[in-house]
C-alpha cells in the first residue's frame, strides 16, 4: 500500500531570482491534446453499443470484416496529454487514460494505437501502451480503477508551427501581476543592454525589442538570466502518481472554511500564542477534542500554514486526491500565495 509522503521545507531565503523564474514568454507554451481510444485485455470491459461500434470500426480499418462484435474485455477511454513547447517528431510524452463506459477497471489493460489531436483538429501525437492504474482510496469499499497513466506512452508525430528565428520582439508575461516587479524588470533589462529596449505595457506585460547584433536565442538567454532581487517564488509540488506533496512550511493560509464530502476544516487565526497541537487529538487549552473523521473542525496556530493543513489531513487519513482538490480549492479562492504545480 502506498503512503502519502509530506516533505516540508523549513526555511525561506532572500535570493537573486532571475526573470525566467517569475515570467513566461508569450507564444512559448504547452498545448493540450485529446483522443478517443480502446483498451483491451481487461477482466471486464464495456457492454454498450458505443464500444462495440468503435471496435468494429477499428477492425474494418484493419481490413477485417465483421458484422457482429460482442467484445467483453474492451473499454472505451478518453486519452489526454500535454504537448511541450518546441516538441519535435519522435519525442515521447506521458498520457492520461480515463474510462468513459461501464468498465470497472483499466488495470492490466493495453491502450491500442490512439490519435491525439489539438484544438485545431490536427493529429500531433499517437499513443499506445500498458496502463498504470491510479487507485482511488477515498472510497475504500469501491474498487473501481477507471483512471490510469502511460509514461512516455505517446510519440510526437507533428510539430506546432512556431519559429523564433525571425522575431524582432519578445513579450514577457509575469506569473503574477505586480507593478513594482514589472517596473523593476523594465529597468533591469534596459540597464543590461545599455539602452531602452524594454517597455512595461501594464502591471504584468513587458515588451522587449531585440538588438540587431545578437541572435534571438542568446537574446532570450540574457534576459532570462537577469537577476531580480525578491522573495523566492513559493511553490507547492504535487505528484499524484507517487503520492508525494512538497510544500514550504512558510506558506500561510488566509482564514477560510473548507467543506468537502468526507470532511470539513476551518482554518482561522487563534488568539493563543502557543497554538494548537495537531496530533491524534485536537487540543484547545485544557479541553481535548477527539477528531471526528466524518466532520472535523481544526483550529491552527496564529499563522496557519499549508504545513499545518498537511498535518491535519494526515491525521484524518484523507486520500491524496481529496488533498489535491483541497489545495486547488485554496489556490482558486486566493487563500494561499503559492503556485500549485502538478508533477506528472
């Protein structure tokens, strides 16, 4: 049985971040791919007409004529993937596979050759391979395993048409809008090149003109390596497959109440200077309260952090998927000042 691992970084540093750490270049981005496929070799597959018709079409395309198909070990799935910027033909990318029919499990299944298309309808990759199932431990009595992953399961067939070679400008987009940082980036870039080539268009966007005596790649490299003195960008890294969460202990959470199907947590500042001991019991002064696994209200210490929340959820034995959704909810509500990154 896998365990959820909590790794907590206990310090924060002031250091010279680079422009690369706090910004993206507009136009250089990932692209989402999607496709419909069939998984074979299952103990129990779909029983619907849609899957049978899909299998019939596949056999017909392989010049195998058949009128009646009643497959019992085949499931229809949706396949998704992320195409990295500047991905080249032959590159491998990881794909996610999710059942869309009545199949109870994708365990030990193999995805047949599946085309992955972009929003423009063009095929950019093809996927195939054995599925590693993601187990959902939230419903302990439910053994459905309908989501899986194939590491390096797709091969890039077509490339996104984008070239930097003839670009005369690049546009930087800060990860968070901040007038002070935008102005500082503009100043640092202009000082680096000795002339006014950077202009902050707004509190998040900086347009930079490329000098004639430098290649575009070296130009970007110089800009991205310019140091910006600021507090280290805070991140929460989540690997849902290996069930690992990495969060800085200094990432505070604003007062908020989280109510989910299996639990509720209230995060608030406490007037107590000693805080609250979150262990097998929740201790508030001299009045210990035994945790109710179905509906728990926890009070964190004066500066509640993601670290405190992780400890609380560990006590509650909450499933990793519930933890991920809780952290995403905090992020979307603006309750944490950190970038949540899902590691695949």
